[in-house]
């Protein structure tokens, strides 16, 4: 759930400090109306977000056996 906050924090940090990264790329794409790039960033975020949540759920069930019982 916190991955979305990390991604939005990356956008803010990369824009303020002028660091290269997906946040700055997304900001530049939006301001220059580069629609394929905006869709690509949205697609990457849409794929990574549930993937990270699934990996965390699997890791949590490995660490805590009580989760597997339910």
C-alpha cells in the first residue's frame, strides 16, 4: 500500500532536486503532453503496484505461519 506513496514521493523529490528517474520522466511527459510516455508510466505503475503487494503478502505468509492458517 505504501508503494503508491513512494512513487508520488519520487516524483516530488526528483522534480525538486532535478534527479533523473521515473518521477522526473513522468513530470516531463505530462508537461510536454507526451501521451505515449504518460501511458507507459501509468502502465508501469499499474503493473508494479499489485506485483509488489502480492510479493509482500507472500513474504508475510512465509514469515508468519498464522497467516497461512487462515
